[in-house]
C-alpha cells in the first residue's frame, strides 16, 4: 500500500508570487503553452522564448523536489536549493517575453489545428501546441514516520543524496524486487547497509549470498515504524520490537505522474519496470503531434539535469514543428491566393494571421476618423466591432464609455489590440476581445452600435453575410456603421486589386439588402481623408461611409 507524502508539511513554492491568469491570456492564441514550471517546463520555455515564440507557462508551484533543501549532480549548481534554480529560471525566460502565471490545468483537448486547455478555474486557453511538464508525486509505503522525513532522512536516489550520507548506517526499504537493484547501488556509498523486508518476501539462496558477499545485512522482521527527531532518522522498529539503528533510509517510491489532464487525448503508452508511462519519442513528442511530455511526467527516473535536457529538446523540436507549419501555411496561401476566376481562394483565417504575425503592427493604432465622426453624437451603449484588427476603433469607443465586444480572426491582431488597450488604460470591463472566424462567429447579445471599418480582404471573405448577421444583432434605434475603401490608393498598381470591388456607398447599401421598411439610411457618402503614401508624400484616400439606423 502506498500513499502520497502530503502528510509532511510541504515547503512553499519559490518565494515571489506568480501573477494569476489575466483576461488577455485567454484571448491570445499562444504558439505554445507549457504546463508545469519546473526544470523541464522552464527549459522548454527558454528555448521557445529565444525562438521568438509566444509562450505561456502555467505553474502550480509544487515541484517534485521541493522537499529537498539541495540538489546535487547538477553541473554548475551542485548544492543549490532547487527552488532557487526555478526563481532564476523564471527570470531568464521572462527576458524573452515568456509569461509565467500561477494556476493548474485540469483538461486538455484537441480541436482541428490547435490545443484547448481548461484551467481549474474554468478558463479556456488556446495554443498551437503544448509541452506537459507536470511532474509526478511519490507514493510511499504506509509506514508511520516515513512520509514525515521524506527528502531529509528518507531518500530515494543515491546519486542525488548518497554523498551526503556516505559511510553512515543506511537502510533500504524493500517493497518490491526493484529494491534488490537499489540496495546494491546504495552499497557504493557505505559499507553499513541493511535491507529491510517491507513486503519483498523470502529471498532465494543465490540472491541472499550475493548481498551478504558485500556485507549487506538482511532483516526479515517486518518494519512497523521509522524512528527519529524532526527530519532525521535514528532507526526502524520491527514487528518483533527490535530497533535497527540507521542514519538514513532509501526507498523506491511508486511514481504517480500528473497526467490526468491528458486523459481526453487517449495517448499511446509504454510499459516499463516503473509502470505504464506516456509513450514519447526522442524529443518528448507524444502520439499527438501537438503535445509533448517531458520530465517526470513521462520519465519518472529523470533527475534535474535530465529533465532540463528533455525540456530543451522538446522546446527546440516544438519550434521546428511550428516553423514547418508556418511555411506550409504561407506556401498554401501564396499558391491559392487567386483562383482561376480572379477571386481569392485562400483561407482568410490563415491568410490574415500570417499577415499580422509576419510583420510589426500594420496599422497606426489611431481610430478611423469616419467612424469617430459617425458616432460622436451618439449616447454610449453596447457596441460590436467586427474585424477589429489591432483595436484602434474598439479602444476609442471603450474610452468614450461604450461597452465593446471586438472580434477578429487573427490571434496576433487581437493580442496587439489587448496590449494597446492596457497601455491606453481602458478599463478591462469595457472591452471584450474575441478571436473567431468572422464567417461563423455568432452571439446572442443585442447592440446599440455595430461597426465594421475596412472589412475587406484580398482572400475570400463573405463580408456581406458577415455584416447582415451583425446587423441582426442591433436593437431598435441601433446603428450599423460601415466604412470601406471607395477606390484603390493612388500609389498602388491596378493589378494589385484584380477582382476586388470598390463599392460606392449606394452600392454598399444595395449589397446589404436590408429592408427599407426596417432600416433608415442616415449616411451614404464618400469622404476624402488625408493619408501618407509609402514614399512619405501626402495623398488623399476616398472612404465609403454608410450609416444605417434600425427603425
């Protein structure tokens, strides 16, 4: 019978408090989410951050080795408190833009080309791929006095702790045949070693003679209590009342990987001497191409340097998988950007995400002047901004008292918009950011204003259908404001607009096909505005501005 070692007071996580998940964390589509901020997880995050990936680390703050005051066999850090290593690691990954937050993930699911994670607080996070580095807990024999001394007088790894108890009286608690391997290993650190039968059963003559050949004492009277003061061990009491004097006890714990969150994925497994574990390749990739598992969650015997190595390998492999995917998507978008009939044929979600993610901010961040003019006399209410891009219009509305829902199909655009709103000091309760395909997203709310500025795309996007669905959400008296290009920029080449229609305001109204008995046209005109051409010269652009009021 085994149990968790939770009966011993658990040391706290690294001293500084981690921030909680923020609303904008759930808006982003992360390149990678790392679940678990121990050695393996932070090593993966470090590699991904240095590769300029958008990375979120969700850490529960309970690393497996938190019960040990020092770690050993870690080159350059021998004797360091393992929690100090994590504090340093968090600082290192932060330099590369990696965000580390406190929390736990209860469920992981796959949907199309992304991974969806649900936290214990029912917050949903979306990522292109994940690294699971949740570690494990050690199941210990149900022996009084054992769990309380775990990590001090009760040890599991002679490579990690053998030097510190070298030459002393060492016991090995034998609960299975694996203890026969462990007791021979422990003998390297001391010539005073005792094998304690805690369920192993009788030994054959050859095994008994082998152990005794190196001076290992065998106690068959079953242990019933570990003795000692505070975290120290002084001996073991047996069923017969005998006290076996000892200075430390080694025990092979039963590994219980924290993998419950992955149950919905039905990942392949391997059978090992330590039990069934997640099957992974050399990079830590599981049978799901978007899920990596590293550290003790997939390798129960891995120590700190092994976990760090596995995390680094997984981070590099995950980045290369995303690099390949980025090229595949860009190639497909380029090859299919224009169909045989002149209409764009690429997936608009992939196209626009590639457009935003592949460059610095595209727009100025200023709100559209025509929209500002159209709504300046309106009383603030609820607003819906379709195709919000990097957020200039939505931020302007929210800063003027509107409660805004802003939707765009590019995670990068929405991420930039969220950050811009935070910089502008707009109260988060006034802005709801949504990443969704404009062609399919729907909600049941009603609005006083629906705006769509430059909802025009070089790849197929049924903007008329998008605008009609948005208009249906307007309350009586609400306005639909549509601003679009009435003509191509004067500096552009005509071929760049092959197949693209620049509608006059009257054509825009006609295309929407909204019943005149229910809609009043308040504005339908072309508005000229000043602009700056790519070469820095002054220019003028013509915008089509349409404002419809629901009767």
